C-alpha cells in the first residue's frame, strides 16, 4: 500500500477511536422547578373538628432542594428547627411483664439530621373528582416489643385495617374516632390473630392500649391516595399529581397542622420544605400530646 494511503487509513482509525464528549441530559422538566407559596387558605383537612392549622414554611432556595422531582411529583422534607425533646423509655415499661425486657425510647418526636419523622402530608384542595374504589387492599399495623408500628398510618375511607400482636403478652386495641369518641375497644391476647376494623369516616383516628398506655398510634384516613408520611429524616414524596394549584396540609401527632400551597406546572414537579419548631399548638387530635412529650414520665 502506498505510504500516503497508509497514513490516511491510520488517521481515519484514530478519529474513530477518539472519545466523543456528551453533554449531560436535561432534567425531565427542562426548567427550574417552581417554589411553593404560602399564606393561601385551603379546604379543611381530614379532621374538621380540629383547630385550624398554622401557616407553614414552604420555600427553599434551589441549592437546598431536598430532591429532584419528576413530572407530577411533590417531593420535599419536613424540618425541625427547635429544641428536640428528649425521648426516653417510658418508666411504666419497667412495671409491665414482658415489656420490661426492652428499653425502647418513646417515639412521639423523632428527629434525625434536622428532619422530622411521622408527619402525614396530604392534598386537601385542587384535586379532580375522586372515583370510589370497590376494592381497597387492607392496611396493617402491629404491636411489637410493646410499640405500636407504624406510629402514623395512611388509609382510605372504606379501608380495613388489620391490627396484629407479635408480642408474648396481652394488648388492648382501643380506637377513638375522628370525633374523639371511643369507637372500638378489644383485648388481643399474645400472638392472637389479627383484628380487623373498618375505617369508614374521614379524619384522624387515635389508637391506644389501656394496658400499656405509652403505646400510641394514629390512622389518618383520607378520600384519596395523594399523601405520604415523612421518613426518619423528614423526607416525603407524593406522585401522580395533576397540574394546578394544590392545597397541601401537614399533620404531626404532637405539633398539629400546617398548610401550604404548591403549584404543579404541566409536565413538571415541585419541591416543598415545611418547618416545625416545637412552639406550635399541640395537636387537637391527641389529648395525650403533653404526656407524650415527657415520655409519660
């Protein structure tokens, strides 16, 4: 092969082997996500008998955005900026057979890395008509090591909740309805079959154990599934949201309610940062809030 042709062939091969620089793919929305606004009144939350919620903090600079929402998503974090109350093992545990074998800190206020856990976040206005579902899977909670788990459960109106007992001791399942009246009270012997209860009313149900009073739980019952519970670091995600302005409420079993308004643009998502600091009015749905802050000491 002539040298000129050989040089041409080698040059062509080098060009084919050279790395090709790729620009990063754009975000799904292609533009910066809008920040929610505040101070906009919205419809009542799940418990119309409770006190009015406070206005929450819902804005954050993009650099502090807790997540990168896809279209139709609201993702964010619930932060706690005040002095975190000390959660200790309730003293009455030491007096209870079986339960005394575990020294478990009370779970009324759980804060990790500045995030507040067990906050129910749900949409209260701006949604399209919700279709009634004929088949809704059962929800489930349990008592384990003399703790009600999870502390906050989301459920649909018309859904059945199954309450289990994994402990080797007697528990009592005492449920108070959204109106505060006793709705259901049954004993559950050790490792007995689950007990089923129909949640037929929108609002917050409180679950206690008359045998072990520190065992507290809550069912937040809604007419739809556009809701989430914040995880151990306060993060949450609600997906499949329709575009438009949506009223969003956050409820904590000790610190009560806060409301914000967010805007979901077509083909986009939104972020939100809600803040509690411990100075809020205690939740009207929890008459034991003050005792829980002291871990029932």
